[in-house]
């Protein structure tokens, strides 16, 4: 069974930074895509960024230039460096792993941007 465990969320002031981590464990294909999604209260879950096992990245327009996704394949871990945070970035952030067989989700970590 695959488990994704996120960490690094919290409360930060506008303009601040946070780094999220997501460690994957269990059995899954080495060729996969890992990503981050977020869901704010009353809104649909939205894609933030993805990274393939080969290192290709994709970002939502709302976070381009502010967020950076990276991964360590040896540790089966994906990271999301979030800079210049805005109140509208407040949401629960979810880690996601897609391999040729299935899609897996983490439990989510809360990020709150407020003064």
C-alpha cells in the first residue's frame, strides 16, 4: 500500500516562505508524476505544480515565479518551496503521486497566510 505523508505547513505572514515535503512509501512504479494540489474553503481542489520522475515541471499560472517544485527520487520525496506567499495561497495542500496503475493522495497539510 502506498502512503504519502506531507509536512511543513503552518502559519506565515504575507510575503513569507514555507517549504512543504511529501514522502512516499510503499510499492509504486519508478516512472511517475508527483505533484501538489490545494483546496481552499468553498473552492475546488486545484493543481499547483507537478514534476515527473525525469524532472520535467509544470506550474499553475497563479504560482509561477513564486513556487518551486523539486524531488529526490532516492528518497521518494517531493518538495514545494513557496515564496512571496499571499493570503489567497491559504488552503490545505495535498501531495499526489500518479503512476501507470493508480493515483495516490496524501492527507493534506494546512497553509495559512495571514498577518
